[in-house]
C-alpha cells in the first residue's frame, strides 16, 4: 500500500510560492517556449529561456488629493479613483468634513499587491500566460504550477493512503487540488497525464 503524508497548507499557492522565491513555470507568450514567472524587487517578472523575451508586471498607483479645506480649514486626504482625473496635477474634491469643493494637489504613490489571484482555466492571472505543465482529462484542465508541484500531485493522487502531518492545521496542501483531479474514477488517468508532463524539458 502506497502511503503519502500530506504537506502544509498553501505550499503551492501562487502567492506563497512567489513570496518564498519559487518560480511559476509557463509557456512564453511570444514563442510558446518554456518561461518562468518570479518575484523581483516587489514586482513580478517573466522571462523565456527559449527566445529570451521578458516582461514585468505593470505597476499600480494610488492617487490622493491632499490639502486644507478653503472653508473649514481642516486637513483632508481623499483618494481619487476616477482615471479621467488622475493624469492631472490637481483634482477637484469635496472636503470630507464640511462638503466644500476644493482644488487640491494630487499625489501619486505606487501600490503593491497583497495577493495574487489563483490559476483559472490553466492560466495565471497576472500576465495571462498558460501554465507549462498543463493537459486535459475528461475535458477538464490538469495542471501544476512548477515541477515540484507536479511531483507532489503525482505522489498525492497515486497514494492509496493519505495522512495529515502530525500537528497539522485543518487544511493541507491537498485542499487546493480541484476535486475532479482527486476523484477516484479519474485517478489513474490523472496520474498518467501528470507523469507524461514530467518528461517536458525546460
């Protein structure tokens, strides 16, 4: 009987992988070759080992109108989200204290993502790139974010007995595996498909 001890929760989560210095393996959007997404200086970047194309996550900004109200003279700091107003040096905003309209200087600062959305339809959601380890079983996507994750999935799904690690929290890494990949009737085909993906070079 093949026994498998599960791993900690979120270990293969997109956000935690990148923040631990791991890489997400994808197909290059330029040539379709092997590329990786990694984190560099608080920004996500991707690079292809085949055509050497690369790219970086577009920075996002927060815009705040700051000043003293012309009527009540109280200091205010109002976030401006209207993209039609953010290219300008100042913006017309209402004082949050008294409601008086003010023309205030606009300050821009770069913001950083607190999280990264999960994989959808075999693609990561920052650059929209297809995962490198990707196939289908019964019309549904079977995927792994990198080779380490691929090896984990094969070991977990092919095991006859799966146990939680000692003193583990309620959730383990297997909680993030789609139900159809864990379904007993799909197990043999899923393992075969994932094993085939192991032979991809990159």
